[in-house]
C-alpha cells in the first residue's frame, strides 16, 4: 500500500452551520440528535395561493452579528448566510480572519438558486410598470458568483473564488474540488461548502413539480409524500494534515476522496445506476472497500422516486450489509436546503466520526420494502463511525459522493 505524504492528505479542521435548527455546529448538532424539526409555516412570503404552506426557514438569523450593518443591505441573504457559516468555521478551526493565510486560501461553494430574492424583489417592484426595473446595487448583487465574491471580500481572501451550480449535489462538488486544490499544492487552506436561501422562486418550482409534502418530510417511509424546502449554509475548513498538525489544530475527519457521475437521463428523476457509478468511483478513489463504510448520510429527499433509486444503488454496492449500515436523512428535520444540503451533511459526517453518534431519520412510521435499510428511525444512535459516505444527487442527473474517515 502506497503511503500518502501528510502534505497531500486533506483534513477538516473547522465547521460552520446556519440552519433552521441551530446556528453554529454545537446547537445544530444538539437539536439534530434530539430529532428537533426546523419545519414551520412559511413567513417570508404569502403562500395563500399555494396548497403547500410549510418549509425549513431559518428564523433567528441576524446577519449583523457577523457582518457590518452598512454592508448587509448590499448583499443577498445567501451571501449573508455563507459569510456567517465561514466565520463560524474559521473560529471553530482556531483561526481568526486576520490569521488566515490569505494568499493561499480559497473559497469554493455550491448553490442551486444563487441570490433569487433579489430577482424576486426586482420583478415585484416592476409589475406596476410592466417592465423589469432594478437599481444598480440589486443588479450587481444578483449574479450567483457574487456569493463567493462577497465571502472572499469580507475575509480578504486572495486565492480561488469559485462557485458550483450543480444544484443539490453542489456542496459535495465544491468540497471535492477544494480537496483537489490542496492535494495538488495549489492552495494551503480552503473554505468549502454550500448555501441557499429560501425563496418564492424555488418554492414555486417544486410546488409545480408536485414534489412537496403537505406538512412533513418522511424519507424512506412507505407513505412518504415528498420533500420540504429549506435553507441554510454549511462550511468546512480544509487543509493538509501536515498544516493541521503543525498548528496543532483539532481534526474532525480526513477526506479520502469523492466520485461523480452525470446521467443526463432526466431533468428531475434520479437513475440508480448512475448513483451506483458515483458511489463506486468514490470508493475506488478513496482506496477502500464497501465493508469499511460505517455510516451513510443519505440524500434522502422523501420523494418516492429518489429514495427508491438511492436505496437500489446502496443495495447494489453494499449487498446484505445495506440492512446493517446506519443510513439517515437529516432532510427529515431541515427540509431540503438545496445547494447547502451536501455541505451540511458533510458537517454531519464529520461530527458522527468525531462524536460516535448518528442523527435519526424522523417522521418514520411505516417500512417500505423498496427501502429495506436501517434508517435510524426517529431516535439518534450511538455508533462508532470510522468511515462515512456522504451521498448527494441533483436535477439533471448530477451525482456526487464524498468519503470521510477518522484521521489517524
């Protein structure tokens, strides 16, 4: 077996979360293990013309706790949450904004919607005039790449500033690319993650697809009725093992590798054979076998098609072990946070490895034979996790699997 130099081994040393069940990983983790729901009636816009009224909005987020008040109104909500998660991760890594190696640190994020609320506001304000009208600040803050630019500018980071738009798997894409940059020596440290803000545009889209559940998300349950829309941000500080050891940092986990696939089969439906392909690539690139995986953080949206397709891929890879490996979906509590989902779930994998606990899949009542797995139903589980697989799938057939391991 070839020994990888410590300078090319990539570890996670900081975690930042903004979610509907907690801001900062400590509150988030406590509430996640308790099975707390972040789903409530939507307050950010009027849903009276819809027949769905619930979502995972972040209620107690005050961007002024993280960003100068004068700057807050010059950026969208996604940028605000991304900056908050980044600063939480930096602090958690035992760093400060001033102590970051700014010339060798980059930002790589994933998103689905970018800054849609800015576009919504422009459209609403233009309706009486019958033509689109937006002020110059709104026009500049709308493009999706403004999120990473705002994070880089706030932290005075000078290296790569990259945004992935691979929808609901974008967080894993961003983390995988950040992993590559560090392994190749092109960056010393990376802020990797994903973000999406709750929006009328996204809500309307999923509503028109008839993909949304009435009041709760029930991944892997026989009577599941669909997904719930959520919002949030997840951020990880990545650096080489050599760098982390040199500054005596707390290490949550090591990233072993990732696998990608794109089936281009359907704009919305997942193809199990392509999920399978991404999983096998991740295992091969990480140089581990299926029997070494101790936990799977499932994509688990709660839709009939996605959960069934994901479980078929899991069965094909893990065989009879599929019934024994703990597999949970935190979307049952947060809703689907879109571009933030895989990043927040990567945070969960890190904490499961570090803490030896696995969050539950809540709202589970009835077993589905097509999803014959241990979905950690309704109650968190104590379980030693050495290696975790983080699954993510997205519209257009974009699949990304990330593998993390206890750092030795």
